């Protein structure tokens, strides 16, 4: 195990440069053509032949050609439609687009693991193991790119799948792990109201659509909290609300968009048309017409005990016994969950905060990560790929 970690250290300068290049040239979901080409070129230069997916994204294999076990390492490669305000010398050169969720770190961590494992391929072959790297497009979309990878054979012959996700609340060199659910279900909700508009001096001659929309925004989340088990952790939060353009005009259309997040997968699966019924009931007194679009997004990411043990042992071996820190289930959504619906695996929270430094927020344009997280993620994933734990296994990593 120490040899592959040393190999990651040797690659550190290359990986930091690669990350900065990706960071400066972010691409939105399903548009990651340059990103895919850059990753493919790096892999080919190390003797790893990638299989390009239609549109964007790629798959590549290292290790035994007919393995007894194959582990997949997944990275998401897309950026967000967020203007960057970090002030970094390698900040986004693409207006209105930024790697504000750390996918550039995920990508270079998996790239680093692949390059290091290629140098230790004889050890993989001797162990009868293979590693598949999945560079997935469109994680930020609903539905996301995980289905794209799965549909093109990304999980064929895979026994376990692992991933990391940046966590700016955890110090670099530490890893957050939990067995069971680590994220929540996440759906997209869009409500469109239409009705009779008019002058604000005569609201009684209109259907006062703006007022009705305000009721949707405030009362539907409240009603939802009374219709679902409070232990399910459901949260409907609006991110976009729009109606009208003039202060003295009641508009004829309006819309609200947001996300529905639920911690409990069983409650999520039973949701049905509840949101649509609640919207219809709330606007009924105002006479407006409501159209509700509730798009199922992702279920929770549920980490298997064996995969968490693998990551725990790898983190302890790479960074010390105190490297693993407890973490809790969040309301964040991740389409990595679709992989775990097919094969067991786990996602680790990768610390990106400089010890004693500022705690940043994901999905914000000022996000800054400690770049030591790149090699930390690569060491964690490469070590874990060389080792497979079962819940009964207590053998140490070396």
C-alpha cells in the first residue's frame, strides 16, 4: 500500500496543475467535452486507454484483464452555473460557470489514483484485482449522468464502487465516513400558475396570481410538514420565484422552482402526487390554474458496511489513526446513489479545509479548497482499490 501512496506523492505537481487547468475551464453538465479530452490525454500518456462515452465522460480500466474482483472509482466532472468570486490566479475563465462544488478535485483525485495504480499494476494483477475509473458527466442535473455511465456498461463486472466528495467543514487530511445513508433524496419541483391579470388598483377583477404564488411558496412546505412523518426529514425549499415585471400590474403568469429533499428513502418512494395535490388545494380559493412538475431526482446515498470499512482502513493507513472523523447524513443529493442501487459501495467526505482556516460553503462562487486534498483523495482511493474488506475482516492495511 505504501508504494502506491508514494507514487501519488510523486504525481503531486502534475495533479495540482491538472486540477488548476480544469478549474480554469469549467464546463456545464453534458457539455464537458474539453474536460473529457484532457482526462483522456492524461490517461493515454500513462498507458491507460480510455473508452469515451457518447457526448462526454469516459471509462478506463487498470489491472488484471480477468479479475477476481473489480472496484470502480467514480468522479463527477461537471461544473455549476455560478459566477466565480474566489480571486484565485486560476479562477474560471468561463463567465458564469465555476467548479463551485469541487468536482475538479474529485476528478483529479480519481485521475491520480488511476495513474498511481497503473504504476503498481503488477500488484493489482498479482492480487487478481482490477480497477475501473468512471469519469461521469452531469452530476448536477436531474436526472443526472450516472444513468449514462451505467447504460454504457460502467458497472459491468464491478463488485464495489467508491467515491469522494469535498467537504469544506472537514480539515484536509481527514475523511468523514458513516455506514448507511450519508445524503438525502433530492427531487426538482416546478410550479407554474396562470390566471387573469389586470391593474393592481382592481385586484377584485383579477385572480391576483402573485398573491396565490406567495401562498404556494409559503403554505405548500408548511402543509408538507403535516402530511409526512417528521422523522423523514423532508424539506421543500424554493430557489427561484418569478411573477410580473411592473409594480402596478397583476401578472397573468408566475412560477416557482425548488428542491424537495427527504432523508428517508421509503417516504421518498411513497411520495406519489402529494406535491401536486397540495399545490392544487392551496391555490383553489384564488381561481388560478396550477401546473406542477415534480421530477424524481436521486435517492439517498447508502454506504455499505464493507465499503466503509475498506475506506476506513485506507484512510487510517494513509493519514493516521485519527484521520477518520464522524459525519452525519446531510440533505444534499448525489446521483452516486444510482450506482449503489446496482452494486455495494460508499462515498467518503474528503476534507478540504486548511486547519485553522475559513470554512467555505459548497455551491458558492468564493469556494477555495486546500489543494492538498487532491493527493489525499488520490491516496485514499488508490489504497482502497488495492484492498477489499468484509465486515468480518480485521486484518490491518500496510
